[in-house]
C-alpha cells in the first residue's frame, strides 16, 4: 500500500497497473480550474483520481476502466480514502464515453494510456497495450467528453508525439503545453506530457522536467512531485 503525504493511500493488487513515475508526473502537470469535473480515461485502480483529489480538494473525478479487477481496486481505494462523494469509477469501455455522459460534461480529461501496440495475441497485460485504447479512440472520447475550452492531459512515450498531436488536432483539441521529461540530467527524453485544449487557437508552450541529477540524486522537481523535500534538507 502506498501512503501519500496528504494522508491518501493507494492499494493496487497484483494484475492492476502499478503506481509509476508516469502517473506522478502527469498529476503534477495537470492544472485544474475551480470545482473542476475531471474524467480519467482508462483509470485503472484509481491512481490518478486519488492523486488529483489529494492535490485539489474541490475537484471531482470520474474514472472509466475496462477491466473489472482494476475497477474493483478503484472502488476499494475510493472507500479507503473516504472519497465516495468526489471520486467515482465506472466499469466500461472508454470508446463508449459518448453514450455514458452528455457531450461536454467535463472541464478536464486525463489519461495514462497504454503505450504499446501488442494486439490481442500479445502476452502483455491489456493495461499495457492499445488494442482497446487506440490513440484515435482516446482523443475522440476526450473531445466528446470535454466542454468548450476544456483540457485533455496525457502522458506518453516521446516517439508517439507526432501521432498524438495529429490525433488531437483532428478532434479539435489544440496542443497548448508540452513537457519533456528526463529521468536523468543530460539523458534522453523518456516521457512527454501533453495538454490539449478544445477549441483553442494554435500556440504551444515547451517545458522540461528532469527527475535526477547526473549523480543519481533527486532534483528539486522530483522532491516536489513526490512530496519528500524534508528527507533531503
């Protein structure tokens, strides 16, 4: 069980997607408006929902998760953190979002999607492959769920960036912020964080984030994201 500085806990049983750097840096990247209604596409065991509820006490988060074991883990995490009135999990296919909610129901969408194209015959877990969560389907669902001016935040591999931006623009979601994440100073980019806004004009802001110095010690950004500054003072 993971314990966060704000008192939130996260229990992710075997078979569900573990707490990862991806989720931590994405939750930090997200900017929420006051009383934001958030939709988590492919929400797993509720990791992003718990992190965002801990980050902002005014938001509400609804997760859509295809796999029942992960959905059940999310329900447990909701109960354990007394978030029944702010965090919800629905066991459903994210490709059916337009049938689950009225168009434009959310201010914000978030997703830590599968990175790999494995196909149904792959030995990778479903949470790691995109045959049920293609990039096209992901952006189409986000565009349907968002209100005008709403934001879609996601984390992905850098080699998929061109595809992400192409899919976004096709769905009327304009890329507005791009954060390049390096695990080590001077190293290659290992993750990209992208914010796209529905109905916005072109204009992209570029940011960078490094998690560890060359000697392996954590950077200030790492300590902030993981809320462990005091351990290194």
